[in-house]
C-alpha cells in the first residue's frame, strides 16, 4: 500500500550537533522515504534526491537504517567502490511528527516538521502535475464558513473515499499519484 503515513515512533535526532537538531533532518528523512516509495535506490541517488550535503544525507540514511525504517536491498561494487541500494521496510507511514522530543529552551518543532513534510509533498505533486499535464491531476483549495459538525461528517466521507481508492492500488502500475488533504480551522 502506497498510502503514505510517515510515523517516526523514534527520536531520529539525539546528537547535540546543531546542524542535525532542526527540522532540516526530518525534511531529508522525508525526501529519502518518498524517493524509496517508488523503487529501491542507491546511496548516490538518495544523496541527489535530497538536494543536501552528502554528510547530512548519509547521516539520515544511517539513522533510518538503525531505526528499521529502511534496509539494504542490495550491495554492488561500482568502479571499485562498495555501494548499497536501499528500500523501505514498510510503506505504511504517518507524516505527522507526533514523537518529536523537545529540549528546554527549544521550540516545539513538531508543527514545523509536519508543515514542512506536507509542503514538500505538495510541492512535488504540483511540480510533477505541471511537468506532466497529460496525466490526471487537480489542484484546488477552498475556504468556507461551515458548522464544525458538518466538517466532521466531511472528514468521515473523505476517509472512506481514501480507503476505497487505497484498496484499488495496483503495484504493477508505474505512476504513483499523491493526494494530500489538510482540513482545519483557518481563522477564528
């Protein structure tokens, strides 16, 4: 099932190194996971996919390995260099970062991480939609004043619709379509 729910029930950040203690690490983790959703990938491909330094990408790969989020799919020798290919252990994740631990004096970054994950996913879907206009896509947003009880009913309907289409998944199909919904109070 490729319905992506990223749920790190682990603290992937535990060093005191300031370069690894902000939401950037979680964004890199998300990019690695998203890249691996479609197929296994080499270390080099994951570094390129993250668009960050090799040091940070390798640090994130190592943490994802240690925490059993990804695993080595194969190992090969390219030009005399040992290179691993990685795959996801599971495709069942939750993108909401509920388990971020904070330290005294540090801001709670769970909201920022969740927002950055959603933004990154949305950006990728929008970019791919513009680059592939012949494939089905829709980009919409709406803001309405409505009774909160009606919103609860709407959420139930959306969840049922998502489950319906999750059950139709065909892993033999090349294309992976993304659906992101963010529904909540916009202003009071």
